């Protein structure tokens, strides 16, 4: 979904990288690191929802990834779904904060 949003906003396809195997934020960034290093990419933009950006930034910082975050405004998602997702981030962020090595 985020890849589609980026492409629709004009990000060139060759600039987009998606890691397809992970099942968590920690895994997503950890699994992406070797791919980025192999391509000589030193800095990335993590595109995610505004409520998820702090957790993604925490993981990126801990794994030594140079990053910035971008959070496009959600379109077409009902408010209750956005609220539910945002509320989920509170315990998820706290969990990641107290588990420096990542989940699992």
C-alpha cells in the first residue's frame, strides 16, 4: 500500500525499495539493512503512518540506519480505523522501548 502511495505521488519506481518478508517493524528494518548496504544506500526515507513513525524511528535509530520519516495523510480510511491503529501504537511503542533487541 505505501509503495502504491509513493508511486502515485511521483516517487520514481527505481527509488522505491520494499522488503517483503518481515512480519514486524523491527524485522522490516533489520531485513532491509543488508539490501540497502548491498546497493550502497546510506540514507532512507521511511514512509509510514504518522502514528507508526515514532516506533519505526526508534527501531531505525537502534539499528544504526540513517533515516527520515514521511507520513502521507491517510485518504479513504475511516476515522475509527485510524484511531484503533493509533491506540495500538501506544503499547507497541512501549514494548519496543523496553525490548532494545527487538521483539521475538
